[in-house]
């Protein structure tokens, strides 16, 4: 398993703690490294400044005069005390060295000879003493006993390396403590920060195990976890509402199906008993039974069709959308309504109106509105249909709907107490409202505007009185 896969296999809490620890460790390491480098540069600068400030020229001349010339370090078994706290020697142009001060002599380099020969100016560099001790050397031109030479002053690099070594150990110790503390803090932060997530996970697991959608998670605050909790609570509330609506739909559908099925079963049993016993049913009664069976079958088919229409998700499109002529759809629906109410008169005034929607669904909605008007119109009554600026109004002259019933007319399976004896499933107006909403409009039932008897059904669907121009980029099928 790759490191990435192993990391992803860890629990989220462990991953967060590990990421915090690594981030802090990198930050501490970067700060420690920068601090060490800056301190090292500062100490080296101080060492170089002290080398430049060392005045060894006078002592060099004194030693030179005292011994009557150049003296090598090896020729002095007991050397004078080190008054300058440094290694000092003279380098002549031919490379010969003359001891001035210090416990050890320095290695003469080509750099020293170039300075003695006046080929370069003062220079700082790292070197070693004769016994291998690392030193920092400052070589500058000098005039010793009236002859050109180079004066080299050196101090041990241990003056810098020892503090740096101590600092490195201190930084390492502090970094280690910081990383361990960061790991502990990261684990605590992960546990504290993920506690709401644990609650959310527990709620989800409880819902999955018990299907109890009444569980709610505390959502105090305005942070992301609180927003997630509120979203989860909204989701479970919507699911609970959907579940309740589904259960209510099933119960209402069962109730509505029971009546036609019972009547259908009774009629079929009478017909079957007549065939089994050989006792003929009078022709008129038989025709009534068959007509009743046909009517009940038609009602069942209509109810099942309405249930299928309402069972589709609101977001799902029932068919291809396009620009359709609402006035033509209304005219076709009027033709069907005249067949269902031949004793009624239909007055229509339809102005052109084009909308974007699904033609079959819109025609079904208009047919449902007209069927409602036909059902409640008295014999010989009139139905008035007008279409103006996207507002389709269907007026009947029936008994009307009580004001307290108007808020419920678009609910599924709801039927006014005065209409329970009439045929219908109580789903027609629900389909009307749903279709209008899909087309971007609305549906309304209200009392007649002139104060007379009857009800007005109003469909408002946005559109235009003229069809939109054809898109020139669309090439029609050949």
C-alpha cells in the first residue's frame, strides 16, 4: 500500500492531528534553521570585526626588534604570554613566517604571500594552526622593521562553533517539545472540532438503523458545522414530510380506489351469479349493470392516470418542452368538454398566447379545469372561457365553492363535502396547479367576479401574444 493510501486509510481525526503535527514541525524546523543561520552569521561578523580591530602591528615590531629579526615559533620553547588573545605571525614576501604571539603558529598560504607582496589587500579566510585547530584568519599588509610583509591575526573558530553547537541542541530540544506539543494540541483540536461531526455521524447512523426521521442535531452558531447541521435537519425534515405525504397519498389512493373497486366487484358478482345459476337478469337491469361496470372502469383508469402523473418528481420533465399555442390547446380542450357536457353552452373568447411548456400536460390541465366546470354546471347552464394576456379564465354558473374550502381545493384527494357524491378522484386540480407551476405560472379558484353564482378558475402562464422568431442557427430536419 502506498503512503498516500495508508494516509487516507487513517481516521479523519488522526489525519487532522498528523497534518497539524507535520505543519508545526515544518514551521518549527524552518524557524530553528533560520535562527541558527542568523546567529551563525552574527557570530562570524563579530569574530571578523574583532580580528580587524586587533592592533598587532606594534607588538610585531617589538618582537622583531627584541629577537633581532624573524623568529620561528619552533625556536621558542617558552613563549611569551598572549596579550592579544589571538594567534599573530608575520609572513614575509618569500613565504617565511615569523612568530609574534599565540600558542601555535599558522600555516602560511598563497593568500598570505600575495598580501605580503602587495598583490591583494586585506583578506579574511578560514585556516588551521600547525596542530590542526580551525581558526579564522585576517591577513593585512604591514610594514615590519621597514620591510613589506603580511600580518596574520587568527582566532579559533571554536569561539563561534561552541555557541552554535549549544544553540543547535537547544533548538533541537525546543523543536522536539514543540512538535510533541503540537501533536497533542492537534489531536485535541481534532477531537473538539470534529465533535459536531461525530454527532452528525451518529444521527445519520441512527436514522439508517431505525429510519427515524424525527432526529434533530443542535445547530447553534454560524460556523460551517452549524450550517451543515441545519442543512441536515432541513434534509431530514424534508424527507419526513415526503414520507408523510407518500403515506398519505397511499392511504388516500387506497380509500379512493376502494369505492369503485367495491362497486365493480358487486356488479361483476351479480353478473357471474346470474351465469352460474342460470337465472337471467332482466335486460334493462343487465344494461345498467354493464354501464355501471364501464363507468367504474373508466373512473379507475382516470384515477390511475392521475396517480401516475402525481407520482413523478417535481424536477422531472414530463415530456419535451417547446413553444406552444395556449389558445389552440384551449380550443382542443373545449372540443372535448363539449362532448362531455352536450347540454351546456360554451362561450369562448381566446386571444393568441404562446407559452413555453409541454403541450400534452398543458392540455390535460385545461381539460381538468373544463371538466370541473362541466361537473358543477346546472343542466342547460353556460361555461364562459376567456384567454387574455396569458390569463385563462373558466367561469361556471354552479353552486360555487364555500370560502372556507378555497384554501384546500388544490390539495391531493381533497373534495368538498358537497361534491363527494359526484364522480372524480380529487386529483384533477392538484395536477392543474402542478402543471401551471412547471410552466412558470399559477392556478387559482375564486368566487365569480360579478358576484353571481358559480366559480372562476384562473390559470396564469407567462408567455407572449406572438411566437418567438425561429433560431437561424437551428437547421430543420430534412
